[in-house]
């Protein structure tokens, strides 16, 4: 179990396990906020928030709803605007906010090309490991 928490602590997200893969992106939004996504089934993620904690934003085609702390502004997660046909959903949790980043050391990170709108993997590296290590 891992916890990601915004700067002020009003929003925290509990995920069930260490991620198998992290995703970074260079789209116009991610280029500004620098999240590291790990994806989990929505039913397995616990979002804790104070009453003033969560604020959301949808842009472009509005296929994703982005959530951030309404107080300190840290982006915490995103989820699809619509569920899958089988009723399930998955959440992209920003594990750049994990309370102990040692839990992420060595996890593969795919950098996706959102800037070119191809979403292809353009680079791959391991979290917390310098080249040549």
C-alpha cells in the first residue's frame, strides 16, 4: 500500500501496491505540472479529502477529468469522464506525490509523446536510477 498526498495534506490517495509502470507525458498540461502516473482500477483506490479538498478540471475533448487540491493546487489524479462499457474505470494517480519515493526506485517510466498527439513511448528510464547505474 502506498500513499500520495498533496502539499498541504488535505487530499491523499491510497493505492494498493507499488506500480509496475509509471507514465510521464510531455503534453501541454503535463509539461507544466510534471506528474508521474500509475494506473489502478478505480475500485482499488481510496481518495481521502477534506470538504474543501478537491477541485476538478476538464479540457480539450473532455475525456479526462483532472483533480487537484482546491487549497494548495497539487494535481492528485485523473479519471475518464465515462466508465468503460463493463462499468469499470481506472484512475491515473500522480505518484510524484508519493510520501516515500524510495518505494518507486527502479520502476520503469515510459515517456509518452502527448505534445505531438501520438502518445507513443519516446523514451524509457527507471525512476531514481541514474544512467549507467
